[in-house]
């Protein structure tokens, strides 16, 4: 891209057509901050649609504090707060915006969105779209409110994928509770059809168990 080739992007034209927030977000989204990316008009349309979808969330707001998020929605919210916070500090703006898009998809599935959750979403979005988020300010500007904090307890996983191997080869995987004992892991693993096919009535010479990761039957 250069003036001599006549392919320079004039930001004023895009700001006039899409708004400063859409252009800013798109430039931060197209690639790692230190590398840049391939500027395409189609991409900025996607960011514009994202911001329009954010505005529509206001129709789902519940002022009543009794309305809370479901367990899975709350978990995703706290995961997003953690990731966006860390990504901004590390200049990984593109992945922070990607995470906000994932959270928006989840919020759109809800019939009612708690006001506090909506405002926290706006706070996370504010560094990327300051003008759009400022328009939603209630008693106090979003930009003057404290940054959201995540609760480590609410993002902690309760289950994991237990990998089941027979002679070092993966034969199955299953969802198991974190902290499961070797005895219980063996019992669950031996119920898997594909594992039974290889073990049959054989007694394993050795069982290798790596907590919260895998179990390997050595025949």
C-alpha cells in the first residue's frame, strides 16, 4: 500500500460512512497489533453489524436486580472479563474483540439481560468503541466507571475430557469430574465400547493414570 500505487486508504471516508468506532475496531481486529492485517471493505461491514447488534441488546434489559444470568452465561462472562483484561494488557486486541463477539452471541440467546451484566459488557467494549458505549451511559459515563473484575471461582472447570488409551493409543475420551480417583476412572473407562473391544477379558499388566488428564491400560 503506497501513494505511488494509488491504493492508500483514506480513513476520513470510512469514518464518514461507518463511524469512528467501526473503523477503530476493524483496524484492531484484522490482525495482531504489531503486525497489522489485510484491509478489506467486507471486514468493516462485519464490525458495523456487530455494533448494531450491541445496540439491540438494550431491548432485552431487565432493571430488576432479581434477574440474573444462568450458570453457563455467568461463567462465560467471567471468562470474557479475564481474557479481555489480559489481552488488552498484552496488546492482543484482535483476540479480545473475538471474545466479545462470542459473549455477544451468548447474550443474544437470552430472553432477559440483567442491567449490571449489560453495563459490564459495555465497559469491556468501551476501549474499542468509546462513542457507541458512551451513548448508553446512565447515571454515570461508562468511561468513568470501574473496570469489571472476574471471579476465579466462577471460571473454574468442574469437568475435563479424560483420555483413555490402550497400549499408548487413544481409544476413547469421556467427560469426567475433576479430581476423579484412579479406581473410578478405570471403572468409567472400561465402560467405553471402543475400549472394551481392545481389552476384552484381558487383565492389564499395568495401568498408568495421570490425574485430570488420561488413563492408559498396558496389556
